[in-house]
């Protein structure tokens, strides 16, 4: 696979029969995909359900009275976090572009802005990520574990998380209840 045949950016929509609890009924924003390095993405429809206070470590320390929603990006490196940013027109210099209107970042300054009383409206703090070794995603696609669709920023930021997977499948013209996949996938 060459850089021109990269699947990214794309949404990966898990097939209904994918039973791995990390990916069942998920929408993954595929950010990077190369033959040499494999693939990197973040699940965009898994809010982290927590109780109690979440501590954000910044230097200098920051505090806020706002509740900060966290999202589970995947099972890899859950101690790391990314910020997914939606923007119109030219993105800020902060972050790595994914599409014309989406970027991701690890910027402490952007995280600090998310703690402000009036934060950036289209931003998500995501913990962990979804990763595939070279050839692994291709094998899962060959086994019909995923559907691939175009990235839609509005789906991420405007669709309730519990309806995002079904909405994304239906946008492809499919009924989730009728989807089938090959045997032997997860």
C-alpha cells in the first residue's frame, strides 16, 4: 500500500457482529493509515462514564468549575489523551489536520482553553486510541469487520453518541439489522 492508497481520513463503522467490547457498535475516526506504520484512529461515540472529579494535570496547574466530558478513543494507551477539534475554514496552527474541518492535538494550551468558562465549541477530549499494526486493519477489512465511510464532522459533534453508529450505517443506505459479516472475526 502506498501513501496514495491510504484509507485515512475515513470513518470505520464496526459490523454488528463484532463482539470485541472495545469496538462493538463503534464509529472510529481513522486519522492515519500507512503500509509501514499501520493505522491510528479514535472512537468518537464512546463517552466515558465517570463519577467523581477528574484531574487534569497542567503546568502551571489549572482548575475549572466546568464539567469536562471525556471520550474513550480506544484501548491503546488510555493514559494518553488527544483533543479532537472541529473548525470552519483554516484551522488554528494547533494540531494535525485530519480533514479540511477536523484536526487533532495534544496541545496543553488547547486543553487549558477547554477548561475556560467559554471553551471552543467543537472540541472533545479523548483518552486512549485505536491502533492497528501494519496489515492488521487490511485483514480486518477483508474479513468484513468494518464498513468504511466518509468523515462527517456534524455526525461527530451533532449526533447523540448512542445514535451515531446507527446513523452512520444508515447514511450508507444500509439497515444495521440486516448486515452480515464473514466468520472468524473477533
